[in-house]
C-alpha cells in the first residue's frame, strides 16, 4: 500500500503577502479575471472525467447486450457494472433506447477508425462501398447477440437515431473521394442511404440464419453496382 507523501506547509506568517515599501510601485497587475487558468484546468479535468464515465457506461451496456440482448441491458444493471449511480446513468442516457444508440455509435466509431488505418483500395465506388460494409459485417458478427439486439432495436426505435445517416455519410466518403453529406446531391445521399438499408436488411437475414456471409456479400455487391453506377464526385466550379 502506497503511503501518501507528507506535505509540509509554510507557517501562516510566511505565506502572507509582504506589503510594498513606502513609495514603491504596487505589484504588477495581470490581465484577465483571477482564477481563469485554474477554472479552465478544472473544466478540462471534469470534461475528461465525464467522457471516461460515459465510455464506461457504453462499454458496460455493450457487454451485457452481447450476452443477453437488449433485455439484459437493464438500466440498474448497467449502472452497477459501470460503477456509477443510477441517477448518473439517467443523466447521460434518459432511456434504454438512448443507450442502444450510443452503443451503435461506438461501433461506427470503430469502423471509421478502421477506415482511417486501412482505406479501401478498390478502384470503383461500388467496390469501396462493399469493402466497408463487409468490414462492418465482420465486426458486428464477432458479437452476433449484440448485433442482433442493436439492429432490431434500431428498426423498432421510437426515437431519432443517427445510424442510417452516419452509414450513408460513411459510404459517401469512401465511394466518391471524400464526398460529404453537405457536398453530396440529394440523389447521391439517397442512393448511399438505400445501400445502407440493403446492408441492414441482409445483415438481419444473416442473423436469422437465412443467409451465409458469401450470399450477403454477393447481394450487397449487386446492389452497390446498381445504386452507385453513376456515382461521381461533384465537379468543382
């Protein structure tokens, strides 16, 4: 067991400010409100702590869902596993659905990290899109119970979820030279979204045992070739 370091304080008198000598100029004044630096440091520590707490909650929820589906993601159980108070959990995630959305967001973050480390190398828009969707499939299928719980919950969600838009944006980026949701045309965004929807449907069929990995890859390839046939980045002005 580590022994805390002893701290030695200076006597009170030595810590009091020394008054200026008669006629001497007062201490130089610094610009800015007192305590701003310490306040900023305190805010930074608090923000990091909140981020870490949120991450623990999401990881706890994912671990529970991977073993027993969304039913296992009871809010009290998640709070206990994450080591936070139930009230704290509800401040971060007001409902179980908000928690499911956060777990899905974490999965997409992992996919985006994978793309940054190893961008798809196919020469066609459809080939790059298929590469990303099959990577996502492999990642989710490592935890099939979690994948099934997340996909089903998102389909039945009564709250707005960013899942579809995030996948569409990701496909735009890899399929058409860093095209974004802001620079894409309405048609391009709709086509990317349609391909993401095909992938979700095929993934569900695989989870139900109605498709093999090879079958859904082939079906996604066919859909991608058709949907992204005329996919071109917008011409620069």
